C-alpha cells in the first residue's frame, strides 16, 4: 500500500491555509463536491507540488440493500482519474432506503447510517463492494462510521464484521479512530477490542476528528478540536501497526491555521508514541492474511435476492421512523432514535442553508424553526438542492412568510430555480400553476 504520510481534509474554507501549511503530504476531498472538468485552482496547485489528492465519497450507500448506482460509480471513477488518485474511499453505511425492493417511496437520509452487523447485511455489502471495485480504476477503501443508534439482533462485533468484509473482498479499510470513540460512548463498544480484531495489513489510512458530548451522547461533528480519548485510540492503533497515512478531518467551525497546525502536531505525537510501543507483527501472519484476501478477491458468490429484500425492509422501516415519523421498529431504543431524528433534521437545515444561502437571508431568524417544522413532516426524497426547493414551495403554498417583501423574494427565488417547465409530478405541476398566478 502506498505511503501517504500526514494529511488534512481539503475544504474551500481552508484552502489557503492548507496550501501554506508545512508538512502536508496529502489531502482528501469530498468527491461529490468537485467537478472533474473544473477542479479548484488550489487543488491543481497542490497536485503540481506533488501533494496526493484522494476523493472521499459520501453518497454511494454501499451498505444499502440496492446495488450501487452505476452513474454514481462512474462519477467517482472520473474524479479519481481527474485527480490522479492512488485510491478512492467510501463508507460502510446506507444513505437511502425504500424503492422497488420494498414497494415504498424512496427516502434519503442525508446522512451516513449504520448497517446491521448481520450475515444478510454482510453478504449484501460484500457484493456491493465487489461491484464498486470492478467499476473503479483504482483500489477502494471503506470507512467504519460513527453511530448514535444500535441495531437489535446483531451477530458480529464491528471488528469481526470488518475483518470478514476485508477477507471476502480484498477491500482496504479506512479506519476512523474518532468513530471508534463515538461508538464507545454511544454504543458501549470497546475501541481496543475493535482494533485487536481488525485485519491490520488491510488498513489504507486513518481518519482523526473532533466532536462533542451532550446528554451522554457523542456527536461526531468534525467541528471541534480532537479530544484526548481519540488521540489515545490513535496511539493504540499505531502501537499495533504503522498506518500508511493519517488525516485530520474538519468540516465546520474552521479555526485559525495555527490551531490546525497544533492539532496536526498532536496527531504526529500520538503516532510517534504508538510507534515506540509497537511490537513487530509476525511476517507469516501478515503474509497468510494477505494470501487469504487475494484468494477472496476471486470469489464470485452472489448475494441472494431474499437477503437484499430482508435488508431493504429493515432499513426502510428504520429510515421511515427517523425521517417520516412512522412507528419505531421493534428492538430499537426510542429515546436514541429521537436523538438521531433530531440530528438528521438539524443537519438538513444546516446543509440546505449552505447549498441555498439565499433562504436564511430571505427568512432571517425564522429560517431554522420553519425548516425544522418542515423536516418533521416531509422526508427528503432527493438531494439537498431539491430539498431547498421543496421547502420554499411548502412555505409559499401556505402563504408564508407573512411579510410581503420576504414572500415576494422567496417566490422569485423559487421560480428562478425550479425551471420554466412544470415538474412531471402532478402535484408539483399544480403547485407551479398556483404560484405563477400569485
């Protein structure tokens, strides 16, 4: 595996800081946020300097019941080629549910949700990973995710689940030590036990990030400094294996460059401390495990449709409870699902405010409570831009906002972005006719 070194997540808000930061060997970019034909100048300059750029996907939903969308795979492959990346990464998560497998409406989570650690889910995930591997021009690595909720009836620990996934597919692993800490707080899982069960030679690189605790729940915010427990897990990992790369993630509340440098220095110190304690891994065990994975890559076992359908029904029931207010599926913690549902609504409000900044400008302080009320009644069925349009439409059809100037500005914004032709759904066609007459 290529040595990556120390890196940081590239975001437009800190692009200048990243360019001027010494000791940055590589960066990671959210794949869906870049266009292959119009790469940001900052990324182009970094590449010219020899800095490796890795695209990190968030929308494939490899842990979902459906097979990966070919268009999304093509888009991820195009970004890997445009960036000259040595690998691409995605998540062990589901991000949408419903549709033909369940004969129910398609729902979008707008978030990475955990898959159950069951045989059905593992079989589906393995086939989905193989499909993705075949469609991508470079190796794939998949990331363990943070979770607020636990599935009932799980059959494996996280370490066992990841080990078997790597064994059966040959996929690399992106280990997020902050997510291991999140799952320790939220689900009572021991990070050291998870690390002990991992196939260490399959690690492609490591994520490190911050979060915060509220009411006994850890929120993986990527907007706070990296806490000591996360650095301690990184040290534990580094005492077991020298990871090919380590990357600091920060997505919100960006600090001054000096603070980012301080966090990177703490990450390097944690790695050095772990390195001093590292014991050699017997070469035979690594070689044996690698051989098993090479053989597994050729496995062509196909997942039966009954397993996909069972998983589809379970994921649709959970997502519907989270975003559409349907009953909580049996075995889930109702209180924790409520926390997750509120977190999903809050994230929708935050992301819509980013993709459509005119909405909080037009609505002012009324934006967030209005959007949260909308999100409780209307699940997301498309992307965030579609969500922004649907939210504005709902307000306008209800005669809101009450202030005439704001209502006029919102109507003009909606009409400009929703296109000159009616959307194919009859409800939307009727809505457009009503709004055009106003």
